[in-house]
DNA sequence: TGCCAGGCCCTCTTTAGGGCCTT
C-alpha cells in the first residue's frame, strides 16, 4: 500500500500572509495510491475581512465566516488529520506559506515537505496549453467535483491531477508508483534532464541518488 | 478586473526580463 499523501487547498483573503492575508477555508484530501481515503474541509474565522473581489471569486462571504469555528481550532484539527503525511498542493509556494502561517498562529509547527502539482504538471504534460488547475483539469478530461475556488473542490481536482500524473508516469515511462520523495525530485528536475531521471526512476536508482 | 507577492520556468538568459500560478 502506498504511503498516504495529503493534498491541501486554502481559500484566503489575499495573496500572501506577509501582507496580512489570512485563510478563510482549508480542505485536505488524503490519498493512498490514487484512491481518496479521507477528506477534511472547514471554513475558519480569523477576524480579517474578505475583500469584495475575493468574496465574488470564492463565494465565501464575511457572513459565512461569522459563524465559522476559530482558525486556531480548525488548524489544530487539520494538523491532526494530516499527521506526518507529506503534502501536495497546486502552486505549493502559495499554500505552503498559508499552512505554515496558520499553524504558527495556532502555536504548531509545519514540518511537512510540499510537492507542487503545477511544477509536476509542467514536467509530465509539457504540451498542455495551461497548467492552471481548472484548465489542466479540463485538458485531461478529469472531473470537476464542485465549484472552483472552493477549497474542497480544488483539493479534489488537485488530487485527481496528482493521481493522473502518477498513473501517467507508470504507464508512459514504466516507472514504479512514484512516492512523495520521487515527486519532489521530479518537480525539481530540469526539463532537459527528464529522460535521464525517468530512466533512473524506472530502475529504482533515483531512490539512492 | 487587476493590482498587490513570491517562487519557478523559459528564453531574445546566465550580473535579466517576462510570464505563469495561487487568492
């Protein structure tokens, strides 16, 4: 059985915690192999006002957050849900910063490594017209599981994309089912070196390099 | 809607510039 991987997505009030943005919703999909085995999803209340543009984009309103549980409690539960599983997000540079920031607000550490489905998608599907979550989902014919820009729907789509890429690596390149460490290695690999890396993956040599 | 940021990637690059991707 493949080790579990946690696919996460945040909805937020802005682009960066350093600018005062806070999370408004978090969703986590736990995957074993290509199977979704569990889900976590919650709105979270931080006291920060959602700008009108973000309200329109996500459908998450200030009124909805008024009755949401406090962010610290949600993040404690999210951290328990993830446990020690390594994490994946679509544009991980964004979600990992909010994961670290919101856990820090709750007094918790964020030790997990993040793999990024944007970087991986650019490697596995270099000819795709776009690697935004919605467009790569449509391009590959993957199901849309709910309203885009809601955390659970986006996390489900990112999980489906991850599973599709893992299957592609198995079928197209003959590599064993890639674990999180190999995905991290693949996403960092320069495009020109993909062939060599996949050869090493197929023989298992990448595990020891 | 598009700006704000930041990391990554590609090319007309490499002591840089511009586009993508996230809310």
